[in-house]
C-alpha cells in the first residue's frame, strides 16, 4: 500500500517529463493508493496559483472517489519536528514521513530527500 507523494500527481497534472511513469504507477496500483490531506492541499495551492482551479476541480473529482485520504492524528504532530531534525526533512516531507509511518505505508515519490530516512519503506519512480 502506497502513500503517494505530491510530486507524483504534479508530474502528471503539469505534464512534466516523468508523467507517463507516474500515470502507469497509479494505473497499476488502483486499490493501493493513499494520499495525505497535505498532498491534496498542496496540489490545490499550486494549481490555484497557476490559475488552474478547474484542473484541481477535475483532479479532485476524478481521484477522491478512488483513493483513501489520510490525515496525521493530532497526537502525532509532535513527531514532525523530530522527523525533520533527525532526517533533515522540510515540513511537507516530514508530514508525509509521519503519515506513512503511522499508517505503515510505503512512500512513493521522486523526492531524493527520502533517501535519508529510515523506519519506513520508500519507492522511487
């Protein structure tokens, strides 16, 4: 089961170089896809900044019925700073790390910052 990082979806939505690889991963794993609320919000922020709110509306309508949306429990927020300090992660990566650890999921990403972590599985596309 995979916690799909923000960059996987943005690669597709912004039609970047690895969009086909990312699409294939999602198509091949339809029943094993989880995203954090932070990922959903980050995608919204980026698309709205690019005046692409319609793309966000379509994305959320297409994806939300097919994935599990996760949030970090309140009691786990204290672990964000610990993960950041221990592994040198910024806030968004620490959030993904903590959600994946809490839910026992593999982070699927293209972000090399996850090479520094332990305690979770990471799959790179």
